[in-house]
């Protein structure tokens, strides 16, 4: 007697039930993974914007109090400032704080970067 090739209806239903169970468990995890990836991408973009603006501030030949703000890619808002941090006194030097803050449109702070720069007094 010859056997018929193919699957029975019961085998197909069991396979579909198994696939449905796996998908029910896997889909929420995939959603969380995609959300985390989007968050990491936004954080990386915020870091690039902040580093770029901080580099622009550091290139200024003469330091003076300064503030600026603007909008970067993907709706990120940045605010940059140069403020005196301290006078080093007898050495004739001054210390300046260069800082950049990057936020979302929602106002949530994404990143704060700051550095100090030493300059001759009067510069």
C-alpha cells in the first residue's frame, strides 16, 4: 500500500499553533529591541551634535562670554555657552567653561557636555 505525500490537517493546525505561540512571545521582545535601538540612535546623534558644537566653541580665538542656541538634525535643540570659570591670578591666565546642552523638542535633556579652556587674561 502506498502512503500519500503531504501533511494532514491536524499536523498543519499543530504547526500553526506552534508558530502563533512563538510569535506571541517574540513580538513584544522585538518591539522593545527596536525601541532601544531608536533610543540609542537618538543618543548617538545628540552626542555628535554636542561634540560638534563644543569643537566650534573651542576654535574661537578670543574667549568672551557667549551664548547661542539652534536646531540640529532630527529636531534636536542645542544650547551652547562660554562662561568664565575662574581667574588663575598671578599667572595672568583665566579659565573658561565651554558647555553644550542638547535636548529633544519635548524638553527632555539628551546630553550635557562641558570642557575647560585656559587662556591668557584679557583674551
